[in-house]
């Protein structure tokens, strides 16, 4: 286990302290990072790696870690007030940094016991921060976010995309210095940070760039939008700890990409996103855009329209979308046709289930480029062929016991090719993860190429075939699921119904016996009589 992983576990264990103070999982990370960020800024400032956004005097770690008791808790509350408003209790100006104000907007502690705050401060002071610096404070912070996303009680996974998937998408899209990268559903800014790290890794941490180019990367290259204020707070801290400053509002702006905030966004060279699942409901992002060609209450279809409309000519995108976007009729068909007309939708990655917080959700990554290689301003018939990689069929059920990792995505990245626009030479046929063992059709011609491709994970489909054979549905699958049941071999429906009824009666009998053992004899008799009447004289007695 790496040093950062050990520290993440230590930080997570502090949850027990906060839980004793009545703070639940949903508030835990926010409560911790309000304090943790002050400590991280202190460590960064000590190491002279972060000097522009040093916290104002009176609001620093050294103003906390030497105090105790009720004075400590009261002073901490005042520090949060100063950071969130820029003023002290008397109205005197403390700082005028809009980014600090944004990070600590409406920040309040729910801690009631001074001893719990003291314990948190002591725990943070005991961490070997010198070792942490080597791995990166930003990576430590992201580890904490990932830990929180994996905790189902917190519900945090709704905005967390697995890092291995983010990195794979970025590896395929290949962001370059000077390009504007956007995420209209930024969450904790995972896509934007991964894109920044990709560029830094190819430019000697930006030192290969001119001073002007470096300034662009720090302040203008990355823009995100996030609806939920507490999530945006996590994103701003995450970006700042990774050396990404953004404009006066930071890298991630507060707002609704399906409203005015999205409508006013400048066009981007690259868009990377995992829009939230579900349809627009009360309390969630409402769709108030009046510039979308195809009005819809489906948030993913609205996000998809925003994304391909907001790309510059020649711009490229990778976006995670659930299966329903690929097959939904009506407006869904219109949006898919419009996408394939205006963009070269060159690749679809069918993702396995179990890799997101919402278990069982079937998702895909769509890769597309605005226009074509020959004419980036082309707006008709841009898609000629769509390559599909099936990483779902006959894959293990991923979760804590079987983690999804980068090795599962390497075969896809290999066949995707070096071109971020999906125009590298490609060849059908890819048999990783036991695909060759999938039962092929039982024909005498089983050895020919066409038949062998029925067990490949990587295949191409023409625009004409999608139109004529699928009615412009993109829900394309061909691999046989070895766990599926052949309907032709099933018993008659009456036999199946009889078996199900037999199992139900047996279960009811066991429940009746359990109720009697628990002393609920009268209730068991009453339920038995009711069942006897409903089933025309039958009983589980």
C-alpha cells in the first residue's frame, strides 16, 4: 500500500470522531476538507509550491493548532466566516480573493464538541506531510474523494467516475497545450485534472512551454460547471491542490449547464464528461435551455446536445452515457441522427456493469469529432463507420471484490489507435477477456472471417447498416452472453408458473412456521386463512 493510501485510510478513520458528534457520511468529507484544506495550504506554503492563494492572516493553520477548548471551536467558526465572506464579524475586510470566497462559500462547521476538533487537528498534524509531498497533495485529496465515493452510505458516487476510466478516455482524446477543455458536469473535476496531468506529463510539467503558454494552461485551459455547491467546493479545492487556478471563479463555475450557465459557455476544443443519470425532477438540474434543437426532459439527451453543439469545428469529445440514450425512440432518435450528421461518431465503448456507484446501470463512452477530417465545418453525413468495443458481455461483475482497473481498458486503447479523432488504421477482431471462448454459431463455415468476428469484442458497423437495420439505434451488441438462457429450451409457460407457485407456497409455509416460533400464532392463523380464501381453498398448512 502506498503512503498516500495509508494516509487516506487514516483520514477516513477520522469519520468515527465526527460521527460521535452527530455528523453523517454525507457531511463527513465536506466537514473534514474545510479543515484539511487549511492544513494543505499551510504545507504547500511551507514548501513554497503555493504562494498566490495563501490564506489571509488569522485564518491559517498556525491560528488553530495551538489552541484548545471552546476558544478553539469559536475561533474556527470565525475563520470559516472570514473565509466565506471576506470579512470578520465587525465587517472589516479580511481578504478579497474571489477563489477563496468561492471555496468557502456558506462554509459552516457542525462540530459541537471542542475535543473533537482538537482530535482532528492533532491527527492532521501527526501525518508525515513530507512524504505526502512526494506523492502530491492533490493525489491524496483525490484518494479521499474516491474513498468517499466508494462509501454507499454517503451517496457520493453519483458524481464520481472511476479514475481508470477517466484516464483511459483522456489517453484516447490526447489533450494538447493551448486547447480549451471543458466538462459541463464537472463533479469533483476528475476529467479536467486528468487532462491537465496528461498535458503536464508531455511538457515536462509545463516547463517546455513559454511563460504565456503556461499562464494559459493555469488560468484559461480548463473550465467546468457544477450545479451542487458542496460538490463545487470539493472540485475547487481539488483543482487548486493540483496547481490549476482558473479565472476569478476558479476552474469550476457554479451553475446549471442545462440552463444559462451552459448556454453562455464559449466553444471548446475538447469536452470530457459523465453527465448525471436520471431525468429532470424537482431539486435537480432543470432543463431551461431554449437553444436546443430537440427539447427533451431527458437530461442525458440534453447534455449530449449541449456537448456536440459546444464543440469547435474539429473539436473532439468523450462522454459517458447510459444505454437508454443509445436506443430511446422519438427525440432520442432525432438527437442521435443529428449527432451523426454533425460529428464523426467514430467509437463506442460498451462498459461493464458494476463500475459506477449506481449498481446495474449500463453505460457507454461515445467518442466523436465535430465535422470530418476532410472538412471540420461539415454538418451532414459526418459519420460513415462506427467502431464498437464490447467490454460488457461475459465480463466479471465488478465491485470491491473484483475491482475494475487499467488492465481492463488497455486492449481497447490499443485498438482505438493513436489518433484522437479515431482515424488510425483499424482492423476488426479482438479476443481479450475470454472472448474467443464465446460460443460461435454452429455452421460449416465457422472458420471464415465473418463468422469468427461474432466472437470478437471489436467490430465496425456502417452508417447505412445502422440506419437500415437498427433504425438509428446505437444499442449494438453481437456477442452471445454465456450466462443467458436460451428461450427455445425453456419449459412450457404453465410448467414455469407451476414451479414458481410451488416455491412461493413453500416460502409462505416457512414464514408461517417462523411466526409461530416467534409467538405470533394468531397472526399466522389469520394470514393462513386469508391465503386459503384467496387461493380458493389452498393453504400453506
